[in-house]
C-alpha cells in the first residue's frame, strides 16, 4: 500500500537536480562510517587508487549522488545533504540509510511509521522517499516488519531493500513489492545495484559478498575470506565502472572483483574497544582509474578481509586448487570450501580433520615435516589427495638503537638466521601513522644485516625474514638551539613546522637539583622566547612525545 505523508522541510536546498550516472563510469572515493564505542561515528574517505584516507565529518550511512558532487549521510537519526567534502550540511528530515535517485531530486530512506508496538515505541521502519528541494515525504511501504537499507536502481524505476529475513524490490513510483530470493545465503543487510542495473550485491551472515539477479536468479557467493561478519547489518557498494564491489569486515574496508580477488584498502590497529567500519558507498567521478591498491601490512593489524594465516587450498567443484604445497611453520594450512557440499578434510599432521561446510574453511597449525591430506565427499566418491611440506621459519632481530637527532642518518642492524639466499625486508611506520611502508631489503651476510635509514620522525621499524618478524622503535630527537642575549633566552626547535605550539621548559639550578622555572610555547618558526630572566644557572628542555623524543640544551649562566 502506498501512503502519502507530507512533512515540513527542515531547510531548502538551493541546488538543481543531478544528472544520472553513466555506465560504465569512473571510480572516485569510497566513503564509509568508522565507529568506536563511546564515540560518535565518523565518515572516512578512501582513495582506492592510492590508499590515502581522510576524515570528512561526523556521521554515518553515507550515500553519493549519481553525479558524485553531493553526499548524504545520517547524524542522530537525521538525514543531511552536504557537498562532496562533507561540508555545508543541510538537514533534510528524519530517516536512516539514504539512497539517491539517479536524477538527484529525491532520496529514499527508512523511517519509523510512529505506530507504536510492544518493544517498538516508534513503530516499524518503512520505505519513504524524500524530495530534496523541500523535504516532503512519500511512504511507499506499509510492512509489518522493518524495511531498511533502500537502494535506488540506476534507471530510477525500482528501489531494492532488505527486511529482517530477505531482500525485496518495489517500484519507485509505488506499487506491489516483490521478494528477491537468494538460495544458499542468509542475508545480513541491504543490496547494492550494479551500474548496469542487471545484478544486486549483498553481504551474507558470514560476511561474504554475494550477487543475485533482481528476479532472484543466479545467486552466487563471490568471496571466501577467512574472517566472517562483524555482526552489524551490512551493505556493499558497487564500483561505478562495474568491476569491483566494496564492503567492510571488522574495522576495515575491502574490495573484491567478480572473480573473488580481494584487496584490503585499510589496516586498522588492534584497539580495545574495537573499531567497526560499515556501510561504504562508492563515488561516481568524472575521471578516474580502475586501479585499486592494497594497504601494506601493519605491525598490529585487526584481522580483515584478506587475513590469511598461511597457505590456502581451495576446494573446488571438480578438484582442489593444488596437490602440492610448501609453507613455513608456524604458518597455517587453510582449506576453503567453494562447493555446495560439505567436504571432509583429513591430514597426517596430528591426524587433523574436519568437515568443512560450503563457504566455510578449516585451518591447521603446522609443524616442520612432510604430510599428506585427503578431501572426501565429492559426488563421484573419489577422494582428492595432496601433500604439504613444512619448513622451519627463519629468525630475525633488530638491535636496540639510541635516539638520533633530526636530520641524521644512521644504520639499523640486526641478525637473520634461516634459508640462504633470502633477504630481510624492512618496513617503517612513522609517528602516529598506522600505515607501514617498505623501506628496503638487504641480504644478510654471515647471519647479520644492516640498512641505512634517515627517519625524520620517531619510527617503528619491522624486520621480516622467512616467516619471522620483529620490531624496534627508533626515536628521533629534535634539534634544539639555545641563544642568549642578556636576560633574554631564545630557543628554537627543528623541524619547526612539525614542532610549532610545543611547550619548552626553562629549568633553574637550585643547589644540587634543578626545578622548573618558566614555560613558553613555540611559534610557527619553532621558536620560543624567555624574557627578563634573573641571574642564575639554567637549561632549556623539551619533554617530547610519540613523534619526537625529549631533548635538552647545555646548561648556561645568566649574569647580572
């Protein structure tokens, strides 16, 4: 049943209708919501071609207009429309999960119908279409169960959505709703349309991406990642060029192509309580590249979409992906079932065995040695067999290093023991960053290695060698210059740009001890001035932080 509900506009938006996106289009930014318990959610934009990310504004549930120039999002149950940078927001009205019409004049949302029910004081979520120009609303559904996460089709004719148990579609102009079946999948969230309007993508209860035709035909699982759902209902986002699908697992943003090849675009460090990423949307752009980068591993990453503790064997419809595997302990050997049948895996390593359900996986922690595996349960009754050889992992260390001055070059050194002919890879994570960058690689000589580095900021270095890793923090001290002119002292910290508005301390000798006398903050040039200093013996110090180690100047005297 179609119900007309007109509400007063929260504000007028002085913008004309956007043109519908063309297929295939160009891939712009991916925006998703990042939430830490106890804090408001934040919109984060990621450039899939470079991996760069930045926070846009407080909010959740982002949705791009079809021309990529406007961004709708939700804050405290209110839908806002902002520019592409998340700025200049204008409230449109209450609602959740916005989705733009292709012409940019309307936004579909989920909104409570205010018909109270037991345990649901605001009633049931219904599908409502808001007019962007004046905020007027038309209710399209009158469902006994929640209708959420609407997705407007590229041709503007249909809106897909989810209920607590299934997907559905309804004509955008109103009319009868139709269910969308997806045999073999338990839907956990809303759909996303392919840019050509021929297919829907969704995420199942195990956090895997599926695709299905709008009429329910051709449902298939696309991804088989080894980390499952992060519990909240999900909605993926199809790329404007039609080649990739973005979704979130745990704290991070991921993409997959239609063959199931996965890229992990962000790597969030372990936190307590855990960060949750959700509900990405992909910006249509006037120009762009289909290239998608994979974020380099960090030192303490949350498990994400590409998390693979070792080597995978794919259990396919006809055979296994490989019969012979080599890996290094303590890597895991992981069997992933891509078939529609339960398959039983048995290994000669500690007689490890399990029945692996369709779409699930089974991991074996390995030990050095040679082993065999058997996979049973194929329709022809013939077991698939293979072997795996496990070598011992290498060992690597990084020697402890004293802090260095900003601008200095130094040598990282350490040891490496393991197979000959292998290089030590060195990665660096500067300051407060969570992104590790490969610094270089070096071949060990007689079990030792060294690599020159020039960190401009305190950096955590990680050495990786034949399955072994180790870390060491190299602290960088700023350059502190102290000049005196009578009773005036001027101190300068370098690098000035990074050390502006920092507090410097002037300490005064009091017999055998030193005590704080004055403080001053550095300006944009990194300098701070202490004036009218009485006679005595002094020194200037900088306490430091996680970016720069503390440092102090030499003691000096102020005379009458």
